[in-house]
């Protein structure tokens, strides 16, 4: 991504500048604005709630024991749609890429695009009918006064829905001012649009763990900076997916 857009933080009492903590907590900050207008409509709504373990034949790749529509985020019901994109990719291939090559995807993303270091990403693990993994890394902060870098802890979740699958990740920036009082929750909902196409809808929410006078500023900061950052992350994933399957096809041809 482009150089990060962390605001100058010279006065720790300045509420406007403290709002930048929310954009840092997404883990995918950016300084350019890739404006994506939120779109309302049926795809912007969550699929109907289903009973735990309700596995239907028309759901995507669901196996016995999988739970549909799993949600980890405590602020899920307050999440807001900030992004929507139509992808010319097969949803099954997209899921397969994220699941099979997940460690490489995010390790490369953090190192080569974000400029992060000490990146550690675990493989997906099946936990109670959905997939989980953890990650940690360090990233630079552009504060004039205060910490110059932060330790970041990330939890990611991968689960099926009745129309596709959801990629969810929660970010905790340990050294960002007031970072201990909130977590930013990020969501990509992928819907099967048929004919080898996929709709991706991005949401964001902030989970406050303690009373915070800056709640409104932090939430508005997250909503402002997230759309362009989501676009860049999705570009990275879809480009990597094309290369991943192209290499697999070449490998098959060479064996044949």
C-alpha cells in the first residue's frame, strides 16, 4: 500500500488527531482515497439467521460439522457497509486460495506491501465448525511524539454463509494511544453471484472494551479510511489468486 496516513500526534489531548487511532487499528491503512460508495440493497443485508449446524445442500462447500454464519466480532450487529465490488472470479476458487495459501498471502502482504516486520501468521485451524488463525507483526507509526512502531495482534476467522463465505479479522494495536480500549473488526462477505462471479461486500465496526470519550471520533475515522484500504487488500488477494492457479495449471501440464 501507499505510505500510511497516520495523523501527526503532537497533542495527546487533541480529540481530532486521536481519531487516527481507529484507522491504524484496521491494520491496512492508506493515504490515498479510493472512494467506494456504500450500496444498499439485498446484498448489503446479512443472510437469514440459521440454526447452528443447519447445513443445506445449496450452501457453498459446507461439510458435516460446519456452522453457517459464524460471527466472532462483538460489534457485529453495529457493523457498517463501507465497500462493495463485483469480482470476475469463481467463489469456490477464491475460498480455496484464501484457505490453502493463507499463510503466504498475508505474510507477503504485510512484508511487501505494508512494510511490516516480525510477521508471524499461523495456518487455518478448524475450530467448532469454522476456521481460525492468529497473527502478529510490528509496523511503523508516523507520530511526531510518541511510539515509533506498534506491536499488532490479529485474529482471523473464515466461515461459510448461506450465500458464500465470510472472512473476518480483528486487530489490536498494542502501542497505539488508547489502543487497549478498543478493537477494530473487519469483514469481507463474499456472495456467489453465479456464472463464475462473486460479490464482495466489506464492513467495519469498532468494539469498545471500556468507556471512551472519543468513541464518535474513532468510529468516524475507521469509516473514513477503510474503503480505500479494503480495495487495495482485495486487489492483492485477487491478483495473487490468478498467479496461484496459473502456477498450479502449469504444474499439472508439466506432469502430464
